[in-house]
C-alpha cells in the first residue's frame, strides 16, 4: 500500500496497513544508524521545524537526529524563548513557519488536539509529538516496533499498560496501535487513574498488578504524573510503589522473558525499581534507539505524500 497522508496526528485514524507500513519502513531505516556515515539523502533540501511547547528530551532529540540522518535541515523552536511568550497564537506561529518555507512541523503541545488544529491551518506536513492527554503516536510506534523486534510479532500478544492511564497520551496511542495489530491489552492502575469507559477502547481493566503481570508478554510502565494531582487524590509515592511498582519480586511471578518497557522519563523507585529499569528484561534504551528509525520513517512518509499531493496540485 502507499502512504497518502501529509500529516501524522494519531494512531486512532490509521488503518492496520498504514501502521504496518510505518513499521516496515522503519525496519529499512534502522540499519542507516549502524553505518559509518549515518546519513541518507531522502530529505535533502527539506526543512523540519521542531516546535515544542512542553519540555522533552527523548522525542525532540530523536526527531532532530532522525531528520538529520535523512539529510534534512532542522530548526528547533523552544517556545520559552520564542514570540509565543509575547502572545503569538499557535496558528500564527505555524503560518509563519510555513512562510519561512519549512516542509514539516513536529509539534508537542500541552493541549489535546493542538496538532490537528495546526494541520487544518497550514499546508505543510504536521507530525504530532504529543498533544495533551490525547496521543503520542511516534512513542507508541517505537514501543510496538521494539516489541515486534523482541517477540517477532504483535498479533496475539498480551500487553499490560501500568500506571497513570488517565493522563497518558502514550497509553491511548499504544491502545489504538496494539489493538489494531491484534494484541490483547490490559490496563492496570489505581481506580482514580483509570478513565471512565476505557473498556470501550477494547482493553481489559484491572486494579491488581499481579493480575496484570501474570499472563503478560510485555509490560509498558508509565510515569506517574504527580504534577497533575491538582485535587490531591493520587496515591502517595510510597503507597504507589508498594501496590503498583514493577519490582524484581513481582517479575519473578511473571513470564520469564517478559519485556519491560517505559517511555521515559522514569521515576525510579516510584513506578519501577532501579533493578528492573536496568535489568535483563528491560528494553528501555532500545526503545530510545528505535525511536530514531521510526521517526525517520514517519518524516520520510509524510514528506513523500506531501510531494505527491503537490505534484497533483501543480498538474491540476
Ligand atoms: N517519551 C517521551 O515523550 O519523552 P520526552 O518527554 O523526554 O520526549
């Protein structure tokens, strides 16, 4: 199949075939990073702008590395030091970036739907690098890519997502992606961190961590976002660790080869112990490495689709 979208806004909208196309494209890009000269000319002459309204280490650097490995020019805008501080709107900022002849905007924003709003107001490509609690599609794609690399398939796997499901765009994108590819997903959290009607997304819900781990082929552990606990209803850190953290003791009761993932940043000693984070089952740093190939694939596909659309517009 051919990729036809100029944007990547989320996994909810994508078909199984489109997700598989990104994953197979990423497989072919992965070996570029193993070469002595880690570059291909696929996006030579293109400009990628990283527009980040929220802090980020992995995603921003990974998009920058990915774009540079495709030979694109990269500009990073930290909104703290941009005209956003003077009150410029998202749409105005996007239109100005377009007027500066950029080709792709990679956006992270604290508001759910920000990437979709931007995509409706600019003709250049928009890639969602995380919008509020809504979606973080490239994180889920790199999680799925890593799982497939480790276990050889996605269909039929039991994957448990543990932690702050309610505030997690990573959880939502993983649920869309994994269920479309045929995995069985369980979410596990204290009651107040499980969104109402999450079962309608096709997942099983449990508040028992041992239950979540007992038949899991993989566990994706989410960061506890204590900064969002405005109403002071979250369990305290020690209480959370005692009841939900992934520890060596708990892993002993799980499948021997269970794959342990975390999107980062980790709260060590809160959602998982350091022994697990750095242990034999952890693929956390492999996820980070795979993020480059996945983001190369996404940037390549949206740029190619945009070029095809432009050629059609020119012919018309
Ligand atoms: N996983 C993730 O999105 O990390 P950053 O916030 O560091 O980009």
